[in-house]
């Protein structure tokens, strides 16, 4: 399993959000410059487990980009957030990082999961 994983829950519908494109970027220390290092699509359970190869992630700043406008467009809806970007820091020997996204058309929240 990837050392960085995510899943998306559609809180407005009370179910996982499948079909969302998710990009993983590695950032410079300020988060300004970035390079895409992985990409996936949430499955029917709203999860992406294969963003990176197995192993310890390099310490540094990362960013997950969720293409939420596409998800809502498929359902014929608009959302206030066409894209959600979450920056987080990986510590040396930090282990596994699971970063969930709780999503609705007009709000979102996130946390470090397990």
C-alpha cells in the first residue's frame, strides 16, 4: 500500500465519493513550487490507495489535489469549490499518512486519519 492514502466521503449524500481524480504533488518547503508524483481516481468506496509505491515517504511538504468540479458535474450539480487542495507535511520516519476529505457542495474538512 502507498505510504500516502486518501478517501473522500460525500457528507451531503452520506456515502463515499467515487470517480474523483486525485493528484499527489511534492512541494518545496514553502509549498510554492510543486511536482506531480502520483495520481489516482477514487474507487466506489471513495478511496485511493496507490498514489505512491510502498515504502517510507520522503520528508517534506506534499499536496493532494481533488478535482471536485468534475465529480459534481457528472451529477448535474455545481459546487463552490471546483478543486480542493490539501497541503501537509511528512516528518522523517513519519510512517503512513492517511488524509481523508469530507466533502459537500459548499464546504469541506480534512484531518490526519489512521
